[in-house]
C-alpha cells in the first residue's frame, strides 16, 4: 500500500465537504474491495475518506411499504435484520450469501452498490426491486443508477446515503457462484412489486447488472418457471472468461431465473 | 498397544503451539539488524533484458543495495541445478539451460526475478523496487507444452533445440506395439493432466545471514529438506563451504513438494547478506508472488491406450506424454515425469507389455516440479481412466474388470522396473465396494434421476511407489543423491529422550508419530520425548520429507538407532543385575530379567550409562546412538477409491455425494493422523479433478490465475464427509512394515472423480478440472 491521508468524518455533511475539497480521493466504506486493491498497489488514492464512523449512514427502518437501509449498513446486519426478513426475505437471504463472514461483517450495501462490480449480488436486488438510491445530492431511481461495469450515475462529489426499497408482493434471488471467488456467475433477482415483474441479472452481463426484458414479459403473463422455457438469454451480451464462456453464462441466467421464479412460491 | 504407542490415536503434540499462534516460522524469526529484500520481477513471459537502471532505486530512502544478475555473475555464484540426470532414448543427457538466481540477460516467465532490492524496511524495499528501471525487448512466448516443440515456437534455451529437454522411454516398445496389433480391443484416451499451484498456507520465506567474523552463513528457510539445501547451496551453487553453512527450516506451514526445491530467492538472500557486509537479508513471499514463483505441479499432455483380449484380459499399455517443465529445470523436475511416473504404469494389474515415452519441454511458465504425488497421480490417472473406459467399451462391470486383472502374487516384477512386494488389491476393492453399497447404486441412480440429477459412480484402484528410495537403485536411474535417512537417539541421564531426525515435519505430525515409536520401544511417556529436526547444526544429516518417506525411511532409521540403544541398555542392565544379557527383556519402561522379579527402570539404566561408575568392562559411557537407514526397495501403498457424484445437468455443478477410500498403508502408527493425511490428500485430489487449474494466456504468457479470485482452491463445503478405511498388508522391506500415506489421497482420487462424472453424464470426453462450465458443455455435447 502506498501512503495515503486518512480522513474520518463523523457526519455526511463533513464527508461531502471533504470529498468536494480533497484531490485524488476515494471513499472508504467497508473496504472489502478498496483495501485489497490498495494493498496490491493497484489503487493509490492520495486521500481516503472513511465513511465507517458516520452514524447517519447506518440502520434499517421499515415504514409505509418501504424498507430503508442506510448505505453504511453491513451485509451481516441486512442478513440478520428481523425487519428485512419480514418485509423482503429475499434481500436478507441475498445479503447472507455475499462473500464470507468476514466480508459480511465489514462490507456495506453502499460500498457494494457504488462499486457496481459486475458480479456483485446487491446491484441485482437494487435493480430488481426498483429501489431508490438516495445520495447527498438527489434521489436516483435504480433504472438510472447502474451505468455499466464499475460505473454508476454517481457524480465525483456524491455520496450514497441510503436505499429505499419498496416492499414487493414477492421476490426471490437465485445465484450460481463462481467456484473460485464465489461471486455470482449468474445471479437473478425476480420481484413482483405493485403488480409489476422485474427480473434483474448480475454476474453474467458484459455490461454489468441488467434487466432481462424478455423474461419480465414472459413472467407478466404466467409467473411459473415454465414461462421461461421458450426464452434464450442473449449470449452476445454475456461475459466470457476462464470460468465459463458466454453460452454457459446465458444458460445460467435462464436456469437461475427459473429457480428464482420457483422460489417465489 | 499402549495408550501412546504404535496404533494409538494420540492427539498431535505440536498442535498446541500451532493453534495458539506460537509456531515459529521463518518470517517470525527476527535477527539483529535485519534488512528486507524485495524482488523486481519480470512482467513479461519472455524478453531480453536490454538494461537495468538502479540509480533511482539506490537513491530511495532506506535502500542499502540493489543487486542484479550481473552482480551475481561477477561473484561467480553458480546457477541453480536439477539434481536428477535423465538420458534421452538416443543416450544423450538432458539439456538443462542455465538457471541463475537472478536473471542476467533474459527473462523466461512472468515473475522471473530481475533484481533484488534491499532496504531497512520492507515498505522501503518495495517502494524502491518500483524505481528499478528495466528495459526489455519482448519476445514471443509459448506456454502450452503441446506447442512447445512446434517449428515456429519461441526458443527458451540455446542448449535445448525445439525446447526439448529429453526424449525418454521406458519399457519394451516392440513387444507393446505387437500386443496392440493383435489385441481384440484397444481403448484410447487423450489426457491433459492439469497444472496445479501448490498453495501451502505459509508462503515461502528466507533469511540469509553472513557473519564476516566467522566467515559463516546461516540460512533460515521454508524447506522440506534443509540438509539437501545446504548440500546444493555449497557443493553446486558454491555460496559457502558446507561446514560454513547452517540451514534451519523451523516450523514450516505446509509444503506439498513446493518446498523441496532450492529456489532463487533463498540463494539470493544468502549471497546478498555477504554483499551488504553481513547484515541478515529477509524475504517473505506474498501470495501473488507465490502463484508466480512456487513450483507448479503436473501439466502433462498424454495419448494413452490399453490393449485387451476379448475376455478383458489386459495385454499392453502405451502412453506418449509431453511434460511441461516450465522455464527452468527445478531441483527434481526431471525425476517427476520419468521415474516417478513411467514406473507406475502397471497400476495394480498384470500388464505383460508396457511402453512409455515422455518428452520434457521448456515453456515460458513457472517451473514445474513434484507436487503431492509427483508423477504417480499422472500415471494413476492414465491407468485408471483407461481401465474404466475399457469396462464401458467392453460392457463389463468396472469393478470386475479390475478384479480380473489384479496382481495376486508377490513379489511381482512389473515390466517397468518396480518389484511390488506385498498387497491385497482384491481385499481393498471388496472393502470399498461394501462401504459404498455398490449393490444399491442402481436404485440410488434411479432416485436421483427422479429428482432431475445425473448420478454416477467411478473407481480408482491406485498404487504408488513410496519410501523413496534405495540409494543404489536411484543412483543407477540418475539421482544425484542417495535417498537414505539418518536418525540419532539421545537418551539423557534422567532417561528422557531426544530423537534427532533427518526427516522434516511441515504438517505431517512427526513430533507425535515419532514419539509414539519411542514410547512403544522404550516405554517412555510422550512428555519425556522430544523430536528435533530441521537444523543442520543439530541433526547429523538428512534427506528430508517428500514422497511419503518419513515413516518408511525416516522411522526405520530411528528404529535402527533404537535397536542400538536397546542393545546397550540391555548390556548395562545385565551387568547391573548380574544376569545374562540374553535374559534381559524391555517392557513398559523397565529392563527385566526374564523369569525373575529382578528389574530396573529404564531411567536408572540411562543414569548408570552416564555416571559410568559401574559399566561392563570396556564399555563407553553414555547412551546415544545414531543410524543411517537405506531402503531395500520402494514401498507400495495401494487402495481402491470409489466416488459417487450427482451432476446438475442444468448448471454442470458436481456434488460428490459419497467418497470411499480404502488404503493399504502397511503398519499405521497413529490412525488419526493417517486419516487426516488421507482427508487432506483427497481434498487436493478432488481439487485437481473439479476446481484447480493454473491458466496462462496463450499469447502473452500472463498468469490468469494469479489469486484466489480465479484459482479455485477446495473449501470445506466442496468436499463430502469421507469414508476412510484400511486393509493392512505389512511392507516386508522395512522394520515397521510401513508403506507411507502422505500422497495416496491426491494420487488415487482424481480418476475416481472423473470416472464418476463421465459415468453420470454418459460422455467420456471431459478434462480436469471438471468445472461446472465444462461439465455442462459435456452434458449437452453427449
């Protein structure tokens, strides 16, 4: 790791003002991607702003048909939250399947979504549930937030404060883990919210998380796994690497989508 | 069997310090005035070094020295060696290219070391390493052994045209080909034995220290064989005379073969300490460095075939292999694909004619050497995949085809050098069949099918040659060293015992197992026995631990030394009790006069030996004996493994639902430790079969599996709860009847897994690692 100047603001306002004033800066949430990257000297921000001690970024509240999760809430907290389990059990389950216990106790939802790793789990839930990303500057609908691999709609000086998830009628997440990293090779989040079906896919797309429109249309007619039988996910839009080629990932997308639908109950 | 003697499940003595963080590993050792070394490594798979500018690095804070290959050459430090000479079929010696500890004019794999930066702190060394400017002229690279001999392939070493190191044969080619020509059935397979990264938990580490006042060197290093390291570093590389070099391998956290070898890094640290005037130089590998520089294992491309008579009797086996040696020949790299591989191609079977040809080639990859099993997994994979395929091709039950061809009488001379001394191959098979409930398999398969899963069963009846090795025999086959072992039993005046052994424990549990032998023989409690190893200043000599040799060879040396101690103790006891020496028996820690109630506790005899007030006339004082043991033959652990899998046809994911391992290891000292060895070996073998595979970009030669994000190590939830059992035929070749257990799991399991999957999916064309993506493709190609 190279030398860096470490800042630890105690409020979002302070963090935002540091972010606006400092040069060559990175926000540090749970650090589960950034710290290893810095240790490998692949990232070398001159300034590091640690969001980990900001109380207003933490916590989970349920009210008026929404679940609001602070950006600094860890995966373990989401996984074990009675409120999340009651309102959106699929989200709690997804959080419990991220990484390993160490990662889940340090990694945060805000960090994961802001990083937008194409194989991360959370982006599929944010997109699949049609959540709203509330930042220091605005509210961004999930459909406008994700902008390709490791890319989001966030401005340089913008910090995610919380996520507002509408409580769906039903939702389920099915993931096929990469055998080595255990990130998703294909993770499909299916949700029915306000009568609308959304199918969000992570891990497989060469452009990051995406909505599978054909599947949404098919499931709008009949919410059964068999409704997807006639579909083929577009292999030309899939990642290909030593763990699996695009055709395999396209297959996984369909298989995981069917399993998610089956799990909807 | 006593509570702590041979056969007892004694809890490992060494684990208390390991699991409480008190193990003392090389990186834990802090010598006064230590400096820290960081290597500048090649980012290219193949390139000429045009220039190296060290000025900026030398000017960086805390930097003491920046050393290059030119400095090394200037000091006339020799290159690293390969210690086993192989001759090609035309009689020519293998063509070993130079292997300097720091590359001089050319780099040949990503990670090749180009300079050593030494600074006051590791962080300073690392910062400065980035300031070393190396100008390269990149060259085309070849990483695939199947293409290394292509006419247009880049050439790695001038001494080895077409990158061919040797073209070795074993067996009777004419007889083998004739048998194939007349065979009723011929079964053929193309096999890739995948390249593996060893991944010991403790990364490699070294501290070199030169004391100018004594002109003496100390090397602390993560080695499986410190005496061999000393021999090579002194006699061949020429850093120090042997008597001026002490090598210490303290606690070592796993080796799996990768810590046998004498590597560039410890060589450079040792040399560098003198260059900087006698301050210790410490280097500890990072995990990313380990992926790039720890010797890899396997990487064979093979065409194999088996000839059978109409009734399924085996007639002949032939294999043609290209073995990837990597960019340089590592210490034992030539032995692994030849005499540790070709000699095992008879498996457990009567095969009248066998022929194998192995071409070893250079490529722009990390050097390849022995990794848990070393050659024997490759042979077992060939034999057991051929046999299983033959059973399918002939419509025979795979268990019965094996049974039909098993060797049943011993000693058995194979057509490929080895003489098997003992075994009960049918006993292993029968026990495994019962444990797996083979009769119930059809019902289980049908039940799985109803759940949409494809269930398959696969066998592997492996044999290996361990107890490495009779010195004269290996000498005649090209080994540069003898492979005996030494031990010393030092009885203290109070009757406690220190065992100094040339074996080296890096996870095997020697401190427990070896102490159990002493307990059995001398009746001394475990708390009064100390096992000393891993220090050339303490232990007289040793050949180290690899090839499952510590029990069969290392403990045999201890037995010989204990025999001498016992004989002397009996003489003293007889003298003290005024009895005939022939009437003295040792039992439960006492020396007794048979048929009387006269007895002396062992510690009193020990004390008498050291007070020397009343010893038999002419006897030397003391009770300390050493011994060297040279094996009379290899040992032959063998067993049958049966793997049962369920494949998800939608995703290709394989679940191992049952795994039975029945091994014949001969005498077992500590069943708990042996089971642990089997479990670990199975996990590594299953890792090879399903998950692990080093991957290089074929064009650039860049390592694609450079971290655990991409190199898939088996985790606890990837392996089932194993059913492990034993059949015991004692090895007639050593005093305890031991055969060795360290590698069996890794040797026997890969073909069992692949045989099970190919049975499940009905497609025999599946290479390791059988990842979900590959299995899915094979399911849908079937």
